[in-house]
C-alpha cells in the first residue's frame, strides 16, 4: 500500500512539473523612441526565432499572448 501511494505521488508531481513547464506566457510592454522619448505607433514587436508578434497601438503599447515558455528574447 505504501509503495502504491509513493508511486501515485511521484506521478502526480511529475505531471504537475510537465504542465508548469509547458505553460505559455504573456508579454506586455511599451515602445518608446530613443530620440524624443515618445511612444512609437505601429512598431513591430516579434518573439525572436518565431513568427509570433504584434504591432504597437496609438500609445506605443503591445500585448503578445501565448508566448512559449522556452522563449527568452523578443
């Protein structure tokens, strides 16, 4: 009985770890011009090494959803 309980807990922890590792992220930000520190309208923001991206709005803001957790640079 103790062995079955240990095996069950091990499988449960392994599946939780796999689920957490595969969750996606959301990237939120604002793009400013280096020259005049004003928001940049219509700038393209892309996750490096993917085709996932968006453009900034009228305030220079952007949101990219469903970013793979393996992505580290954009």
